[in-house]
C-alpha cells in the first residue's frame, strides 16, 4: 500500500490560513488607520475652520463694541449739546420774559394825566426768584395801591398778587404809604392757529 503523508499539507494549509489571517488583519488595520486618519484630518480641518470663524466673529464683535462705544459717546455729546441748547433757549426765553414782566409792570402803574402828580406810585424794588416776584414801592394814597394791584391782576403774566403789607409814613411833612407785595409769574399758553 502506498503511504501518503498529509501532515505537511495540513501544516502548510494551516500556515497559509494563518498567513491569510495575518494579511487580512493587517489589511483591516491599514484600512482602519486610513479611515481614522481621514476622519481625524477631516475633523481637524473642521476645527481649524471653526477656530477661524470664531476669530473672525470675535474681531467683528470687537469692531461692533468699538462702534457701540462711539455711538454712546456721540449720544452723550448730543445730550450735552441739547442740554446746552435748552439752557440757552431757557435763558433767552427768561430774558424775553423779564422784559415783558417789566413792561407789564410799567403799564400797571396808575397814571392820571390830569393830576399834578401824574404817577401816584413809585417802585423802589423788583426782584424775581424763580416764579416768585416781590415788588416794593411807595404811594401817595391807598387807592393807588389797590388800583396798581388790580392792574397787575389783569395782566396775563402776573398771577396771585398778594399785598404783604402797607405802612403809613410821614417825611418832611409829606404823608405816603410804603407797600410790599408778592406775585407769581405765569407765562400765558401760546395759542396754536390751525392752517
């Protein structure tokens, strides 16, 4: 009978299987390394891209914050200018109002063209603090004081005229009255005419 030795063939087959398994394992590892490398470089690129976008956004934010600061500075300067303009306007209106008040005061002094003494009241002082006005003067009689107060009350600017006191005086044989009164200033509302 012929004897055939199959052992070397089995061993060879086993070696080939091991070799094939090692080759396949090596190929799988190489493919995995390639895939992982591709994934790594892909995400690394994405991360760089996101970092670049973040830097651009941060730069834009810094630029916008600078612009916001510039706008706030402009707004503050605008408010300062508006306040100064309001003060100037208030001073101009106050100056105009003072002229009007003095004119109204002069018109309110009783005047009698037929009398020897045409103006029977002489004003000694006029002071204005805010909306409060204090007027001091002398008169030859109390009727002239009453007429003066009535004339002031008819004015559009003098309101709440209050006589604080009247004192009878005599000097060099001439009798007269010193008076002191308060009033409040009220600028009349400007009427708007429709077109």
